[in-house]
C-alpha cells in the first residue's frame, strides 16, 4: 500500500539518521531524554486505558521522564491507530492497543493504515480469556449439547454481540465456524448491553470476555458456562471446562493487549521498551490490579509478538472476508 510504503521509507530514513543499530552508547544510555507518549485508541475507562495508566507511572519512574497516556478514540480505533502509525519512529510515541488492530483493515473499509507494515511489534503484555455462555433457559447443559441443538435447528438459537463487526460477533462467528453451526445474530450497542440481553433471556448465547462482572454472573448461577476458549481452566471458575475438554480443541479465543511502535523505530529501542514493559508488568501491585479485572499478564519477545500478530491478522481477515462481516 502506498501509504504504508511511504511511512516505511520515512521510518528507515529516521532510523538511519538516528544511527539505527549503530546508535552511540551515550544515545542509548540517555534514552528517553524527554516525554514519552502512549497512544490508546479508545475512550478513557476501557481495559486498554486502564492498562496504559497502570503501567505508565512505573515506566516514568524507570526512565526518569514523564510518560503520558493520550486517548485518541474514534472510528473503531482507526483514529488513534492512524495517528500512531504516522508518528516519528524515534521511540517517543507508542501504541497500546488490542486484538481489534488485527481486524481493522478487513472490518473498516476506510482504513488506509497498513497494520502489518506501518508498525513494529514490541510485545504482548496481557490477555483476557473468553467464555461461551447461555441463558439458563437454554436446554443444553454442555457445549456438545448446545452444538447438537444448533445443528438440529439451524438459525433458531440466537446470539448477542456488541454490534455488527464488533469483537463479540467475530468471536461467535469463529465459534460457529469451528463447530459447524448456524446461530442468528442479534447486535446490541455494546458488550454490556449484549450481556444484559443474554441474562434477560432476550437472546440465547453469548461469547464474552471473562471479566469480573461476567465471572460473577457465572458464580451466581445467572448464566450457563459451557467452556472457556483457552488452553487452561480459569482459577476462579475451575468447574468450567476448556473448549478442548468440551470437544472443540481447535477453538482458541482471547482478548490480547500489546505494544506497537511506528515502523522504522530502531531495534535497540524496541528491545529496551519490551524489557522495561515486562519488568513493569511483573510488579506485584500491577499484577494484583490486573487480576482484579480478570486480565492475565502474558508477555513475549518482539519476535514472538511479530509472528503472533501476523497469524492473528491472517486468521481474522480470512474469517471476516469469508463470512461477509461488515462494520456498522
């Protein structure tokens, strides 16, 4: 893409001007030497924003420089993403975002940013597991029974999402694909409204983040938990099987969060920021706060995150195109 190419060229030029890998020892020792910005492409109060504001003060103490969080919401994270992609690749602007970045080009036809070429992947920092749930009035008591019921009555069972093209629709469409079933989509304005609709019996099924509120619904018996779409059972919901244990070993779903930099940011900066983010994420007070909102600390190297992101990009793009999903 032309835009991505121009940004990449600009990034390479900036990297060369800064010395790239040949940056002097004093440059590296003095980095950062001024305020660092973490761009969050959502409104304040969301999980990404909470995560950024939790870690920013820790990095500020490490770096002895201000680290500020800038919220730039709009167009389904497109506004903030585009802003971060166009920033100078000098190590003073980073993007803290989540799995929606991998789906952005396929979902939003106005996207001009190339999410693969216009960013360097710094590292994965956390995940939220995903639960497959149903209103207690649904007859099926296990995931297998739910799948059997859906196959016997295609399109009869309904599911809620946080809007057409929203992440809850994508999760459920992936579930439908892996289970080879048909469920009727009922979109709502947001994830909270989708959860409320399932609890009230307006819809049958919900594939939702396993955050604190949702776990409380399960513990109170207000919803049927069929499975958690992760490799291991949840510590605070040990009775809920994994999707592999419930009969769908290929279904893996998670909300992941990671750090990105504009393309062309020098490798030594990428490695330093990755190391320091990991150190901040391991602090007891950070882990405790994240556990409170249901998030697991999960870090990676830049190389691991690069491979992971590219796989996510291919996986979700294929699903969106094949299912004909469009954003509202």
